[in-house]
């Protein structure tokens, strides 16, 4: 059936039909015959989740700004829509031109979490693209993936043709343009993949790397073929002031985050040992105040959003935060546009924030202490002053802020019962901080996640807490909280354990993922769709157990599944940090002190010095 006729026939009977029709404000539609390379870009989750992802909108705009390139989108359809696709024998298609995705030159997946692999398999299947890369032909698009979820791509490597490591803005455009030249030379598909990965740094062709295993199933060696590099180095954009977005997509269907995103800096050098983003996003790079204000004005004119989010891994570390917020308030406060400051760190800068935003609509104050004892702060390398935090929270309440949200982690290495009890005590202290200003306790929301060891972190060798211990920790905190002013939100333990199994896995995990998908696993990040039994059956079928995957401490000398992939930070540095965690030793913040020799070129790293010229 022709795709437009299909939509006309079934849209009124689908859940949230607006997520399939395209044509949103700032969307771009080009004639496929007028460009050299076509890309369908997908976030392997539902439309509202994908449209909240700033990276997808950024890449969409950057690619479409190139006259000879085209970028369209597709998201993971809900189960009811999949049934209609099957019933009417219609392949998965793009939103803009409504062409089958199989007809594009490239299909790119922006993968934020390991839980999305079965979504990718379902999307490939519904688009009639072979799931296994080894079975694809000249008629199939090249499947490329990037994002935080593929910094250990090995569990999904057999499904991918190319993996892009690092910042994608420049690499993606280079790849699409070079492939046009290679197609003009009539090079076959596989030869093009090889040539792209040989010539463009940061590209990894996993199916041209042979993996050899020891008798116990651990990695013995990973050997590149056809002149590919032994180690793939992640790439990064040196000057992020050149990465501008002024016409982001505005969705029909409400996204999780509908707001102006201003990336005020990229990277983080605080060195929290559990945090993957803080390592893989290095070096630290700053946006200028002038460029941020210019972007905010243009995005507001092009979207009409009524909230601005100053985004980074640690927004309060931005050295020109007060100048930037004052400039934005001067322009946007009269328009009723709010400021939101996620990813705040408890530091000196935090003290000024309630005053800065006092004149605009109050949003919740979000802080991430992660732990509540000095000992655990040393373990994770995140020292904070409890008194500074309480003073800042008290000031925020006095300025009229509505609520405070705190983030904590259960199951961290060396975390004990007393550390979990301290989380409860901190929540009560934050709630009581409002009494000074208003005479009654404040509303506090606690989001408590479960520690998952991730690649390229100091804790990549650490064991994950066992299921029974995580459940006991959640139970202990629930029973200790009696105040109606404190709301607890725990991450699902089954999700976290699955995430850990995939995050720690090697290529043998691909058969588990495939079997789980065949068993009905899809939309695993959604409670109403998650099928634990599908995964349990798959793990049992292939003999992969948590005892050998996530519940053991990995020896430093063991080759990790991702040892041939470098994010720029050296393994030697991470190993030293793991040893420091064991001995409860802190590492100084290198952007305000001396270089810690992490492996990143120090000349690429910004300094967090407020006296620097903000226009640079």
C-alpha cells in the first residue's frame, strides 16, 4: 500500500497519531534527487522522548544546512502502529518525505542508553533491513550509530556497520560527503565502509575487527583487518562556538522537554568516578556569552518556547554564569520566559543563583549530591559542603523557589548501610531548611538510581551491587521516610541490572539481545512494555550469567571488551582513579588546579577562571 494512503486509513485509530505525520515547525523537506547523500536519523525510542533529545535536533539542523545533504527522521513506533504496518504490509518510513527508510543511503541511530537495542532491531526489521550487518547487500542503507550508549558498542556490534565515537557534528558531515564521492567512483558498499573508517578518525567498523576469547569467555585479543587502526580514537569539536542551532524542531506532540536548550559548555573535569559523561565528553570547552545570547534570541523567535535551559554537565561551573543569566533576564524576563538551571553543583556559584532568577517564573532547584557521607564523597571523588548546600537551599526557598530535587545513587562501590541512612537524614534536612523562611517544611523530591558500572570510567572494573542488596537498600530508605513533604522515586532494579549486563558485555551479548527481541522484548525502558521473562529466557539460552558479568570485580590486567576504543582519557589514569577510590582519596579538579594527566591534551581544555574574557 502507498504510504500516504496507509496513513489516511489508520491514523485516526492509532495512539497519538501526531508522532507519525511530520511537518512540524522548522522541519525540513528536500527533494531527494537534488542532494548527493540522504540520511534518516533515528532516536530508538518514542517520538516524545526522541524529540526531547537536543543532540538529534542539532544534527538534523547541521546536516540540512548543507545544500548537498538531506536529513529526515524516524522514531520507534508504538506497538499498535507496528501492528498496522504489518497488517497493511508497509515498511517503516521517514517522517518528512514518507519514503521507506531502506531507500536512504544512511540510517543513523543516536543511542543514549543500552536498553534501546531491541528497539533498534525492531526498527530494522520493520524497515526490511537485515538485522545482522553480515547479511546486508548493496540495496541496504549503511547503519551508523553514535551517542553515549555505544561507548561500549560490542553488545550490538554485529547489528551495526559503523560506530562514530565522540562529537558527531563534524564527523557526520564529513562521512556523508565522502560517501558521495565514493559512490561516484562506483565503490561497493563494503569497500566504502572500509574507506570511510580508514580515512575519517573516530569511525569504527566493528565487523572488520576479529574478536578472540579466552577459555573463560573474557577477551583475549581484538584484531583489526584491512588496514584499520588498532585503536579508534574519539573525536571532538575544538571550538563549540561554531556549533550553532537557531531553528530547532518544534514537535506537535508534547515532548518531555520543550524548551530552548543553550549548551553553555561541553565536557567536565570534576572527575566523578562513576560518571561516564564526565569522561567521554572531555576536553572542557566553553561557549561565549555573546554567542549564547544571540542563539537564545534567534531560537525564541523561531520557536516561541517560554523556558530557557542552560545546559551542561555542571552548569554552575560555567565561569560567566552570572553575566549570562543577567543578560538573558534583561531580554527575556519581560516576555515571561523562565530560566532553568539543571546539573547544578554545590559550590560558591550556587549561592548567587536564587537571586539571579528571582524575577522570573520559579522552577524547581535540582542538585545532585549523589551520596550523603564524607567517606563516600571521597570514594566517588565528589566532595561537597553539606552546610553550603543547606544554605543555598534555604536561600532558594526564601526567594520563592517551589521545590528541591536531589539525585542519589544506591549500590556504589563500598557503600554501606550507614551511607544509605545518611541519605534519609539529608532529605529531612533539606526539607526543614524551608522553615526559616516560611515556617513549614519544604517539598523535596529524591530520585534514587542504581549504580551501573560503565565503560571508560574509574568504576568500569567495579562490581555491581547484587539484586537483593539493592532491594534491601530501597526498602530501608522507604521505611525511614515518613514525611509527606518528601517524595521518593526509585529506578527500577530489573532495568538497572539489564542495563549493567549489556553495558558490561562483549559481542556474545548480541545473540542474547537478538533472542530477547525474538521473545518479544521491545520498548524495554517502558514499564508497561518491559518483558523481563523475555530477557531471562535469552540469558539462560546463551549461558550468560550476572555472576560472570556484573557481580564480579574485573582485574586491572584483564582486557575489557572496549579496550580497542579510546575516548581520549587513558586507561592508566582510570586505573589510578579506581585505586584512589579503594583508598578513599580525592583527586583535585584540574580545570581550577594542576593538570591531572588524564590523557587529554591540556591545550584543548578550558580553564574555569572567572577573570577570563567571556568573549573569547
